[in-house]
């Protein structure tokens, strides 16, 4: 079972005084089981985004200590900055990373919120997945009015805090706490100092959209002279020329014709859908789960569109960047690059890399690091600051940094040659299968996406993707095989003086042997898949590379046979006869299929050589 890991990303209303920031983050670093990942202060925003991860108990304690220290050091009565905020600790989100579910994380967030409210006397609102009512799910709605409007807000019974007193804490303000999906804080850089230009584009992107104007709205929408407003008996649609006689008529029209919920849109903009008269008509922005504003960043001497992507699985970085590039070009503006604040999930960066490779008509069946580097380059993530994948990507596959895989070839060969029993045949079988898959990927990529290759591009791109997945899995198995063998060796070293110790040792050895069997069995299965990929590539790939595919097929076959050898050698010591019989049957079938594929491919290679 995966170790429970929680991410916490508190936003503190101080971005200029590093002594204050260091004292707050010092509280986090002092908690055992917690790792501080990133501290990102912004002077113009006067706000610092902190990212740390750890065990649930560790993160819970670190979050409280940081909020407490912020309430002691930050005086909201003196605070000013360009970013919306409601308190010294403006928002404190928790994100389940691994080994913990949403509900468990929600309980954790409520425990922190309760403690902050009771011990620190700070009003606390729960948001996102921790929200106690639908209208409090969205942070923007809770934060409407900001710190300056908080005293009046707390007088309204509808805005009674979830925890803490319904009284204005002038020094600390209020805090918003909850569980959310991974939020990507993403800024897009423009070659202009005009904040209103950045804002004009931001309003087109963000989910809450903008006020509807008429007149000279192209290319700069904000230059439209007339702002439409709702009037009794006249309720215009923000997306077309329709105007309902009642608000319900317009709500129904927007849902039917434009597929959006006008009620929700108005609430996002702080408008009561039941009584919108006198308020500006709203039209939605381009992207769901996207919040965006424009601001000037003096450190970079340019304007930025500051974006929060609250569900990257629906709207990711490349989505908003490409639309921004289009909107900027219409306005004579150039996007110079972009910036990720804090951490970014591995799947999000990988998805962006694959998007741009496909845009270029290239295969995504290439090494993962190459895909990630494509994302970094295509998104322009080094425009205003450095971006190191190892430091900024959360959830990178550990296998990329596995000890044996990272060795130089000569060092690995030396390690195999030593008198220690591992790495041994199982690791070499995995390496062989991985190399076989790599050769098939190479030939597929050499052939596809060239002039005249259109008829085979789809099948070869798919083959390259499969080959990369197999290659990655088998590369990980190089270390996994050694580690599995080590589990068995450790079991053999257990004491066996008493009957109880003997029984425990026997069970540990049997489990270790079964684990030692599982890894080479997977090696054999994945190597067989590499043979199947080779069969496809030799049919559609470049004839001049036929011997490369042939060598790859031989390597893949060695992966199958080597994996089978390492399964069979361990079966003799396993006393579970049903398990042993099933493994032998599986190995026989794998061997039979592998021999057929190997012979078929080698025959094709030899015919073409002749």
C-alpha cells in the first residue's frame, strides 16, 4: 500500500519581507515528516505561495504552526498588494497525493480549521471539497469583498464562519481552508507593460468571464463604450442578441443554446440571479476551472496573465497558452513564455509535452524525459526564471532515478560481473527486453512522420508509444528484479531457533520466492509484447532498418526466455503446488508464442537481406 502523502499549499499575505517569510517557513521545516518543496514570494502581489508535503499528521501540524506564526507577524491593516486576499493566511489548501483518500483529507482539513478557529480566534471558511454548502465551494465567492469588506460580511448570518468567531479579527483577517484538486499556479508572460491588455485577455480565458459591452470591442474588448445591464422586462443574453422578458427565460435560453448555467455564472460574479436588475450582463469565459487576472510584474518588466488551473485534467496549461497566443496575436501582442509558480504534477507536464509533439506531427513514443523537455520548451517555462524538472515536477516516476538504471553501461557491466548474486540473470533479461523495445521504437520513429509516410504514420506512432511504455516498464524491472531477490535473501537471514521463528522464516521465504517469481514473469510478458511491436514495425517500417528490428526481436526474445528461466528456477522451492502448476503453464504458453514471433521476424529479416 502506498505511503500516505499530503501536499499543502498555503498562501501568505507577505511577499516582500524575507525575514517574516523565513520565520513562517521555519515553522514548517521544524515539523518531523514534512518536506518544504517551494517558497515563491511575489513583491508586487505582496504574497508568498509555499508548498510542502508529508505525512497527514505532519502536514496537519505544520499547517497550523505556519498559520499561527503568520497571524503573529502579518498585520492585515497595513497590507496592500495586487492579489485578492482575505487574511494573513489567505488560503490553506490540502491536496491528497498518494495513499490517502479525499474523505480522509477533508477530515484533516476540518481538524486544522477547528484548531485555527478555536485557538487563534480567526474566522475560518471551508471551501472546495471541504465546503459545508454549495455557495462556498468556490474560493472567489468566499473572497468577494476581500479583507476590506470582511467586517461587514461577518455581520451577515449567511456568512457565519464554519469555525472560529463571527467577529472581525482586524490583524489576521480570515482564512479559507479546504481540500482541492491539484492547483497549477500558472502565469503567461506578455511583451507589454499594459496591465489592461493582460486583463482583457484574462477575462476572455477565465470561467467567470466578463461584463458584456457593445461598440468598439475588437480587438480590445474593454474599449467597448456601452456596458449592457439587466433591466426589468429586459434580460439580455451575454453570448448572442437574444433578450428574455424574464430572467428565467434567459436562463433557459443560455442552457439550451449555449450550454452554460447562467445562475452559476452570475453567482461567480457576485450577482443574485433572482435580482440582477441594475447589474451588468455577463458572458462566460473560454475555460472551466480557470481563474485569471492581469497584473504588472516590475521584476520582469512586463505584464502577466496570472492563472489558477483548479482541475488540470479538464483545462491544462497548453489549453490556455494556445488560446492566449491566439488572443494576443489579435491584439498585436506576443506571448514570450510562461511560468509555473511552485510545483506541477507530472501527468500535467507530460500531457502538455505529448500535445506539442502531436501538434508537430511527431511521435510521442519517445523517452519520458524528452517529452517533458518538449513541454518545458513549448510552454516557454525558462522565459523569466530557470525550470528544473527534478525540482519542480511532483510525482516523477522514481524508476527514472533507480540505482542500476542510472549507472553508466561500463559500471553496470562491472556490477554484474562481481561475485554478488544480484544483479543477475533477471536484471539482464529485463535489460534485454527493454533494448528490444527501444530498437522497435527507433525504427518506428525513423519511418513515421516523413514525406510520403502518411499511410503508415498512425500505426507506427502507436507502435512507438507501446514500445516506449514497454521499455520504461522493463527498465524499472532491472532494479525490481534485484530488489525482489534481496527480499528473499533477507528472509533467509531471519532467526530460526524456536518453532515460532522457524514458521515466520518459512512464510517470509515463501513470500519472498513468490515475489521473486512475479518480477521475471512480468519481464517475460512485457518482452513478448516487445516482440509483437517488432512484428508490426518490421511490416511497416523502413526496409533499410530491417536488421535493427531483427536485433530488437532477438533481444526481446532473450527477455522472454530469460524471464522464464528466472521464474522456473524459483518454483522448485515453492511448496504451493497450485501456484507452481499455474506458473509452469503460463511460462510454456509465453515461450511458445515468443518462439513463433521470433522465427517469423527473423525469417522476414533474412529474406529482405537476401
